[in-house]
């Protein structure tokens, strides 16, 4: 009897241990699954950071310019070939233009949405093609880490470039669907005041999570990274040679 009793106790003990081990295994698997879910959610949340945050971080990060090839400063408008041609005036008003952006799934940031909704934002009444150039502040001859927006505009005007129409921003976004990830293009436009009086300009970007149209600081003294690329309009008519020489004389040696 004692032997049978001990056998029964041993059997129950083994069953208990097996059940306990099973529960521990399930708890371990559940913990691992939760940890993986948390990691995935954290990764997705990080990937969903707004493009404007990425844009702001660009000014905080130092670029390893020493590892890059030296940039040859632009001496005249002849050194700036047409980067892209786009059509303006294909929408009757800013609302239909905004609807077109929504239709292609383009995210429009809050600041950009304000710019498009302001009376100062005007679309062309006739269809026309404009030629654009994309140039970095470094290529314009600036060597500091950042440079003011006004300084960039003045240098561009000296070269014979034109300040871009406000419509260029959303139209470029609609007509530049193959923009590479990580590219942010500052639209060299006159700033538009938001409802609160903040001066803002547009930025056409692909932050890695999709195509976006965002706004950024458009004040005259706004700090722009020297590596940032700015989009200006390139006049189709030929600039007189004497004007090119005068512009080149104003550039740094």
C-alpha cells in the first residue's frame, strides 16, 4: 500500500511539474510575443515621425563635409542647367489644387495647409511651363554651416534666378512623384503669412514614409543648412553677358 501511495504521489508530482513547466513556457512565449509587438510598434512609431520633425533635425545634425568632394561654386546662371520643368495654372483655385494633393495620397502638413488657404496664395490663371533649378546653399558659395534665407535669395537673384511662385510648391509635389527618399527641397518663394502672422514657405519632401508637402520658417533671418537644396525659377530668356559678368563679380572668390 505504501508503495502504491508513493507511486501515486510521484505521478501527481510529475504531472504538477509538467503543468507548471507548461505554464512557464506559455508565460515565456507570451512575454516574448509582447516584447516583439512593443518593439514593432516602437519601430513603426519612429517611422511615422512627421516630415517636419525630420526637417528640423537636419539643422541639428552636423554633416561630414570633409568626407565629401569639394563643391564648385556656381559662377553664373549658365552653370545651372534646368533641373525640372513643371506646368502651372492647371487648377482653377487653391482648393482644387489641395484636393488634387489629397487624391494622390500626399500628406499636407498643418503649416503648408495654412499657406494654401491664405488669400496671398495665388494660382496662375493661365497654363504655362516653368523651368526650375535645384541648388544648394553651398553651391551658391556659402561656407558656413547655416545661412539666412535672405542671403540665399540675394545670391540667387545676383545669378539671374527668379523667386519661385507660391504655386510651384504644390505643383512640384504633384509632378515629382519619383522623388527619392530623404530629399527635402526648399521652395525659394516669397513667404506667406499664416493666420497667426507667422511667415512660412513650402518644402517638397520625401521623408521616407511617403510624399509630403510641408511648411517651414520663412522669415528673412531663418537659418537654412548649407547643404539644403533650394528650388528657384530659371528664366527662359537669355541673360545679357554683361549682367552675368556683374553677377560673377559679386560672388566670393
